[in-house]
C-alpha cells in the first residue's frame, strides 16, 4: 500500500486522508441513526395510554427513557400540555429545529469529499503528465532517446491518482445520498409524530 501511494505521488496523501475521514463519518452516522431508531407506533401508543390516564409525569418519563429526537420533541410538547394548541406546536417546532442539525451533522463534509476527491485525482493526473513531459524535455535537450521506461513514472502517477480519486468519490456519493435519505425519513417521521401528539393533546383538552 505504501508503495502504491508513493507511485501516485504527493497528491495521493490528501486523497487517502479524504477516504479515512469519509469512512469515519459514514460509520459514525450509520451507528448514530441506528441508535436513535425507535418503534414510533409503540412509543406513541404508550404516550397516549399514559395521557388517557392523566399521567403527564409518566408520559414525560417515557420520553426521557427513550433515545432519539422523536422522544425529545414529544417531551417538548408534553411539557406544554396545558397550553393552547399553537403554543404546543411552537414548542415542538423549536425542539425539532434543534434536532435536525444533529441528524445532519457531518453529512455536508461527505458532500465536500465527494466533490474534491475527483478533483484531487485530476490534479494528480496533471502533475503526472507534467512530470512525463519534463522527462521528454530533458531527454530531448540532451539528445537522448526517450523510452517507455522514462515516462512510466509520470504515467503511473497520472493513472493512480485519477483512479484513487474516483475510488474514494463513488462510494462517498452513494453514502451521502443514502444518509441524506435516512435523515429525510427521520424528519418526516418527526413531523408526523408532532402532528399526532398535538391531536392527542387537543382531544384531551376538549374532553375536559
């Protein structure tokens, strides 16, 4: 691997760094999104059951014992259970605005890596071709014949950096779109849950 990087030239180092950073972000985001995934239907069933028994503290405790943004926005709404519908909605929206950045954390870095990796590969290609033409120039000035071996270093560098940039960029693009879709699903689920909670609390108030 070290020999492979050496043949690719100095541009290979930032490409490898990009790959390491991207891999770390992807693993962290997958773990985080998996950790906060809950059975929303069962969770809201428990919340509704506690509210029907007029157990506000119990419903808040359920939220505190549950991991993830959905539980936190529901808790924000429950803490305003005796307030008007609009005030409950605003509390939930404020909590949601704090949760969305947590879901999107580091994902923009993946987009940046996906864009710059091919560009780094292209830069390495240009550097490699410059190196090859420098060899041709030196040999021509010295009136020495140019062989394929003389150009091999520059061509190696050009091909390796291009390939490496694409090898990094392609899976990162796939991961970026996958993670973005997962975050979008979470946001939609949060919105649906918020609406459901507001309706439950409104019905509870109307029942009194």
